[in-house]
């Protein structure tokens, strides 16, 4: 008898064979393979762009959020002890992080400074300052800004409450919509890509059914039979990630360059190229491989019957 | 050794193909399985290499109880059993050599060993000089000999042949019988399901007759016993 042990580990020679067979499978249904790779390409391109956008928006949002302050203007009639009481009441709100006093003169200076050139108009107002003294309130979590502002408004001796309500809310809305639309598109595309891959591999399985039958008959292990199809899926995934990664790297460099050179005053801090783009590229390859493996497993489960 | 104890097989469509078979086949035997079409001969063979699972009863092959065999251990069982069909099942794009080597490659045999075994086996089936031919370029008898070579290249204990001469003319069929006899003489158990009355009656061996999924006759040097 020859050695009859069924080897479950993979020898280098076997690995080579699976790789070769996987490549051969790709060529077997050229057009379907092309369609599958294209689907993965489109999917990953969208995933890449969405992720780059979302991650940047998130970072930008965090930055904005940390700047969000509530200005609680104090009634002109409030006496010092009433002001002190108001301050301690605000401090007692559990979501509040800090409370600082700002006189109306400081308030106007800040406003003029923030507005830059446009602020000059307000210089003339210095004599008849329309602002009131105020408490500047920071919340622990930017999400609580609206609720805290509401609460402060109810307190005595508060003339008015202001905060960048619209900016904050709009940003959250945009982020949420972008996230949902992106997610829906990505999920739809993921399924399309997976479906195409599993159909491509189904065709390969059908084309090789005769061979598979003999392999089973003479005692090839199930994994020995499965591997070439798994390799086929993985290759489709990897090939599908090449173009998106290229576009992403080139595009991101270009964008950063554009902002730095053309719009240096634009107050947008993109995430730095390294390691961001490279992490994202790695993620795209991994995603491509996952889609490929998923497609081939789906196909094998239905059609390989091993 | 092959043993079946009270084996039943009902297909998922409700057809009762095997209805309580008890049988023992010793190592090195040559056995014909005869019976009319639809008697259950092929089902009987397929259960031995676990292509089909028995619905109830016990099948033991070389000490392995097939009912308890895990799926992942089926390949190991198949390496101990060679199977040959009426329609050869050769891969049309591979040469004779490649078709036989295929059986060893897919069980990860080393290249050197593969080459040695394939050449030995091709010379046993007398096809060494046609190693580079494609199946299309061979006669039916030659194709069947390639398929037998593929089945025995791994030196299995058991060779199952399901109507191996069914597609061949009588002359060629005798050649195949000589080959099977030679393989049997080297110690391999050979089981052959057949319709060929002349062969069974001339080339006398143990005959197990199956009808309606039951063993109706089991004779040490039996005859075909049916009028085709
Ligand atoms: N895969 C199958 N599914 C359902 N019924 C089958 C299957 N194979 C065979 N049969 C049925 O089982 C019975 C026995 O068939 P088979 O074992 O092929 O007999 P034989 O080889 O003696 O002609 C027949 O009635 C046949 O129709
Ligand atoms: Mg049959």
C-alpha cells in the first residue's frame, strides 16, 4: 500500500496548484469574470469615497462640536448675587462642563475678532454696545447642547440663550443622511458584487463538474476541491480593489494639494495622507477579499455539494 | 472485508431500492452482482463507497462502519476503493497519462511517486504506448482500460465495477475480463455488476443475484440465471 494518510495541512506544491487552478478558473468565463471584477471595482470605489468623506466629516464634526458654546445672556437688571446664583445653577446642570463669565465688552471684541474683515463695521458700536454680559457654557457632550440651552432658558435672570444651533443640527443631519445614503448604496452594491461573483463561480463549477465528480470519486478532500474556487473569488476581489485604491490614493493626494495651494485660507483640516489613505487601501483589499470569499462560499454551498 | 447487515435503502423520492440485504465478501474475492434492470445493483455498489447512505442497517468496509463515518473521512474511504463505470468518465482534455495521474495528484501524491505508479499501471493495462493519446483517439475497450488504470493506480483494496463491459463488443469485453482477473489475482477484491450472461457463465466466479432490492441467490461458482 502507498501512504494513505489524508493530509489536511497544505503543502507548498498543493498551494501552487490551487493558485494555478484559481487563475485558470478566471479565464474560463472571461466576460463574467470581467463583470464581477467591475462590480467589485464600483463597489469598492464607492466604499472608498464614502469612507474617506465620512471619516473626514466625522473628524471635522468633532472639531466643530468642541467649539460649540452656549451663550447665556444675563438680564441687565440682575444684581451681582443674582448673577452668582445663576452661575451656580447652570453649573449644577449635570451635562454642563464649564461656565465662564464674559463681559459685554469682551463679547464684542470676540465677535469682531471672529468676523475678521467684516468685523470692522462693528467697531463703531463700541460706544453703544448692544450685547449683554453673558455666561459661556460648555457641555460635556456636544450632542446635549440643545437640551442644555433649553434648560438654561428657563432659569431666572436669563435674558436670552444663543448657540450655533443651526450649524450643529445641520451638520448632524448632513452626516446622518450621507451615512445612510452611503450605507444603502454600499450594501446594495455589495450584494450585487457578491451575486455576480457567485454566479461566475457557479459557471466555473458547472464547467468543471465532470472533473469534480472524479476528484470526489478518487478521494480528494473537500477542501482540496474547494480551494481553486475560493482562490477564484479571492482573485476577483483583489483585482477589483486595484482601481479603487489607485483612484483613492491619487485623488486624496490631489485634494490635499488643491486645498493647500489653491484655498489655503479654507478652514478645512483633512486627515493627513499617511497613514489614512494607506489604512483605507488596506481596508479596501480586505473588503474585496471578503466579498470574493463570500461569493465563492455562496456558490459552493449551492452547487459544489461537498 | 465487506459486510452488510440488514441494509435498507429508500431514496428521497420514496423508491425502495434495497430491502434488507445481508452479505459478506472476503478479501480477494471476485464477485458478480447480477439481476434485472432496476434490481438495485448500482445502489448496492454506490452504498459501498458512500455515494449513497443506507437508510438503515450496517455496512462495514475494511473495519469502517460507513453509517458512523464522518463526511470528512469519506475521502479516506474512497482512497481504498476504486470505481469503474460503464461510461468510463474520462476527462476529455487530458491525455491517457494525465487522466490516470489525476487520481494521484488530487490526493497530493508526490510527483516522483505519481510518475512511477502511473507508468506501472499503464503497463499493467497495456497502454504504455498510448500514454500521450487523448481519450477521443482510443477505442472503447482502451478507454475502459484507462478508467480501470485510474481506479487502481492508488492500489485500492477493493475495485467496484458497474457494468464495465456494458458499452463494449464481446471481443473487447473479454479483454477487460482478463484485466480484471489479473487485478484480482494480485489480491484486490473485485465486485462487478453485470448484465453479461456469457461472461458470467464462462468466467465462473461467485454470483450474487439481486432482485427487487433483495439477495435472491448467492452461489460460490454460480451462473447468470436470467434470460437477459
Ligand atoms: N438517485 C436515485 N434517486 C431515486 N431513485 C433511484 C436513484 N437511483 C436509482 N433509483 C431507483 O432505485 C431502483 C434501483 O436502481 P439501480 O440501483 O440503479 O438498479 P440497477 O443498477 O440494478 O439497474 C430503481 O427503481 C431506480 O429507479
Ligand atoms: Mg445499474
